[in-house]
């Protein structure tokens, strides 16, 4: 770890990381709420005890499944970004590059949810937003590997 990295509110990039991480965590919870809302609207629930307690049936439909799949996609991608982007901060990146990567990733994940689970849009909208996020995560992972694994 670099001797000059400062863990404080005064570190502009750490504050940026905290903002984006918080937005992404709230987004994950938001998709959970969207899924629950769709379940209540359709009265279709994942288990018999829920269906009985809530006067519904066991089952699903496309609205529920889209939101559930968007949530699973978030759970597969956002934690990797949060881990690698934190390590990326330790490489002392150019601030403007880091800002662009962080905000672009966050925007791409929000767009992914919008075009997949909220207001479905034909492909390639979802694939592009997914690809942007994946590309950013891979770029940062490469930078972290180069920084920490190359000879000093």
C-alpha cells in the first residue's frame, strides 16, 4: 500500500468511492423492493407459506422474473466492483480517470436496471450497460494486478 494514501473524508477519491458504493448498495435494495412490489401486485409468491399468509399463489411471471434476474445480476457484479475499485484507489490513479470510471460504472448499473427491470428496452441496451460495467471492472483489476504484482 502506498504510504501517501489517506483514509479520511479529506481524501477526494475515497469520498467518491464511498458515494458510489452507497448509491450501488441502495440500488441493490431498490431492486429488491421492485421485486417485492411485483410479487404483491401479481399476488405470486416464492413459497407456499408466503402465498397462504398473503392470500396469493405460488408462482412467478415475467415482471417478477426480470426484476429478480436484475437483482441477481447486481449481486454477481457489484460486489466485485466494490472490492476491486477499493484496491484500485490504492494504486493512486489519476483523479479524473478514477472519477470517470466510478461514475460511469454506477451509471451503467443504474441503466442496466432501468432497461431490464423497470422499463424493458430491446437489446443491445442491457448488453451495452452490462458490458460497460464489466469493462470498467476488468480495467481496474488489470491496473491493480500491474501495480501490485510488477517488480518494484
